[in-house]
């Protein structure tokens, strides 16, 4: 999401929590070696933060879920609100973030899910129920690192079923103006999840400019290369966002603010190319919006939430463009 966020203070459950003694697997290696079966969280965990658009104080809880559950979101502040699956066809808004919602109940919607989705996919969590008592996922520091920390504290539990992996077998491309995103077959050996990403951005602001990044997604590369990258915005956009009732929970503590050739954050950037790293992290989260993992090469220029979601919709609308590799693999029993 490319908008202004506010720093969300983690409550004592996060700021004072030490990593759980529950069994955790941080193999973080290559193309899913030892990770071909599904995983959930080792135990529930909660934290409190600020919603990026509303500025509300919101509690989030991550709960373990059974085999085949996938990721789902549920509002605890709305009586009898139905769980909302983290699926591309449940995305109801892509303006400055990815929002999921219930088609028959417009009030039941949850915004800004992309950073959490990126962390869950980046850490190979397949099944979880996410409870929130407000309309958004907390922003925390504008990156995914606090979500990774929560997952680490909760631990990871292997499950006795093969992970669903969708393999792209012919190109799928979407375009909007000068922007494009495409999925291509990935010739990497094996049948596991292998997501190879290569993205570029081009902003008129001198502090951002043109940036390109290529990365193979693994638990290790997500943690080390993408998870700490923060959202960003242009200083000139802030007043307009506020007038639209957006970014009411924003501060320099959780977003990079750019003014021409200057970065206004006193501590500066976490990496020289933090902007493209954040865009890639967003893409990882947006492309995780289905029950499974993706095996593909991802290529794109000037990606955004709308284009990312359109790409998944286009992929699954073409039955000849993908196959479910789990149907071709024997069941795996977790150790």
C-alpha cells in the first residue's frame, strides 16, 4: 500500500512477548525443501495496533486452523459476522490497500490485509484464522516485520496434508496504462512452490526514481530482503488523503514520506531501494489471496493492488493457464 500509515504501538503481548517455546520450523531454505506439507500456527497470539485509515485502536489475534482451512478473517466487533476467506474473489476494494469483504453484508469488510498476507505466505503459514475488532488490520510500523515476529512467537505447527500449489503453465498478463503484471511458467526443477519475482517501479519523485528488484521467494529471502520494507507516500498527497478520510492513522514512525529528492523520516531508509522492496512485499501478499502457494515467475512494472488482484482473477478464469500440483503428489506425513 502506498499511503501514509501511523505507528501502531504493540501492546504488552507483543512488546514484552519472548519467542514461544512451541516447536518452530525456520528452515528458510530453498524451494520449499521439507515444507511440502501444510503448516498452521503453534498457538494463538494477539497484539494491539492502530488502523491506518481510521486511526482506531484495533486488536488482532492469529489463531491456528485445521488442514485445508486456508487464511480467513473475522470481525469480532460485528455480531454474527461471517468469516471472510483470504481469496482474490473476496477482494472488494483495492484503493491504496487490499480490502476483503462479505458480498451480502457491506459492513463486514476488513482493510489493509496485504502485509499480514505477505508475512503468512513468506513464513509458509497455510491455515490460520485472523480475528480483528475493527475494520482494518493494524499497521504497526508499515512493514511486515511485526507480523513475522508474531508468527515466530506463536510458533509453526506442521500438518499431515500436502500443501496446495498452483503451477502456472502458460502466460497470463494484465495491463493498465504503462503498468503491467504477468505470470509465466517457472522452469525450476521439482514440484514445490517456487515464486520468482522481478519487478520495477518508476516515480517522478527524485528520492524514488527508477528501481528494479529480482528475488526468489523463500522464508529466508522474505525475512531478510522484504519483511522490513515500509509503505511510502509523497508529502504532496497527504492532505488529499486526509480530505478523503484516508490515512488518519499515519505518522513518520510507520511510513516513508518523500518530498521531491528528500526522505523526511529522521532515520532515513532501511535500504537504498526500500521502495521497490515494499512494492514486491505487497505483491507477495496480494498474490497469496487464494488457498495455496504459487509456482510461477512474476514480472511487472509499476504494480499496484488493483493490478495484482486482476492478475489472480485473470489466472483462475483461464483453466488452461494453471494446474494444481497437489493433485499429482502423494500425501506427506509431517514429522
